């Protein structure tokens, strides 16, 4: 009968063929699990504090929303109109600021994948209020030209 050391050298390759490159030995079950399911990159990150958590969960109340709306209205065209449009559509800033009239057809915004952060085409029917804001903008690029810094 072979000794333990002889058994290790006579062992056939692992069923998956996975070998540890450093030792040229078959990988252990734990090593294979790490390859298949690597540790999370956030494993060492501390959870948010109570203050951070409450700040992330905060939303504007109705009075604050009205205050922002009226402040944007007082500011007027371009920045004010952009803020109001963002409030009505929940688009990302650049998606709204770079909106072109050709992307608005029959009251529906259709953004191609290359314009979206998610790289997925996006369709958004406009509310009457959002369509009215766009109609009030000058011809050409809808919100971008005057919304840049």
C-alpha cells in the first residue's frame, strides 16, 4: 500500500482540470469556490452611519418642491427651465440638457442607447406641463445651449 506522500503524487488531475499555477497541484474545494465566486469588492467597506443613511433617504417635502419650482421660475430661461423640466421628467441632468428636438416626437422623448448612462434606449411620454416647457424653448438644441456653464 502506498504512503500518504505517494498517494499525493499518484493522484489523477482534478475532475475540473483546475490546477494551482504556483504548485501545479489540484486545487482545493475552497480555492475553486474563490475562483468561481470571488469575494465582494465591498467586503471590507463599513456600512453607512445612521447620519449617512438618513441623508440618503431624505426627500423634499411638498413645500420644498414648491420653493424649488418657484425659484426656478424666477430664474427664468435656461437654468430655471431646465430645473423645472428635470423635476417633471426625472431625467438625468445631461440627458435633459442635451435634448434635441429630433428626440421628441409626438409628445414622446426617445433617447438612443449612446445618450443613456445605462446604454439602453429610453422612451418617456411627456406630461402636458413638460411638453409646454419644451414648446416655450427657442428652436435648435432644446435646453443645452443656454444651460451650459
